[in-house]
């Protein structure tokens, strides 16, 4: 889809980030999780306080995917100490790429992914890594297509449910 632009998210975009964050997480995971766990996760992970702290963190960046003034997806990347696990100064973590369901299959995820890789190269990262839920074959396939390989697993807690994320990484060409 042409005309999709990416733009860095600032504190002024907090409500739009809450909206797209909650919407896309719910669309992606509500069928596979209890309503209680989903509500608690959405309430906590997309609270104004949590998102404000994340937006103010110098080692994290968020970007919107925008089509005709409508936010249709977003990206969150971390480097240095802000990475959720590895905390390797030579790496960049893609923590989130989410796209509104009605735009799935329209290259929005690829545009956000390409933005993450562009930033990783600007920062001279040696590799990019991420965690993806083992029951999300669509996302796993997307990352494999982009050259990622599985290297480990970790537990992601959604309320009282422990889920397994496959950790994947891709070495960047220098």
C-alpha cells in the first residue's frame, strides 16, 4: 500500500498510542486468552503512566504507521538497558509490531519492520532480536521470511497464564 508513512511517536500522541496498542493487542490475542487476563494486561500495559515512562525512555522508540491521517499500526524498539532480556549494547530489540486487523496482508508490518532495521543499521547494531508467541504462526512466518532464526525461548506472562515466546534473531550485514 502506498502512502503509508511512519512517524516517531511523542508524548503528544499518548492517547493515540493507547488506542492502537489496546486495539491491536486485543485483536491479536483475545480469542486465545481469558477476558480477565486480557483486561488486566490492557489496563496495565497501556496505562498513561506506563506509556509515559516508556515514551520518555531514551533507549526506547515508538513509531506509528499512518495512512491518510489514520494510525493503522505501530512499532516499539529497544536498545541498551531497555531491552527486555538480552541487554546487549550491540543489539536492537523489536518489542512490538502491531497492525490493525483490517490492514493485515497489506505490507504495513513490513514497513514498520523495515523502519526498525533502518534504525538498527544507523545505530550500528550487530543483530536484531525479538520474542514471538509460539502460537502466532503468522508472525513467526513473517520473521522467518525476513531472515530471523529461533535461538531460545522465554516465558511471557499474561495474567495468570504462562505462555512461551520463541526468541528469534537476525544478524545484520555490516
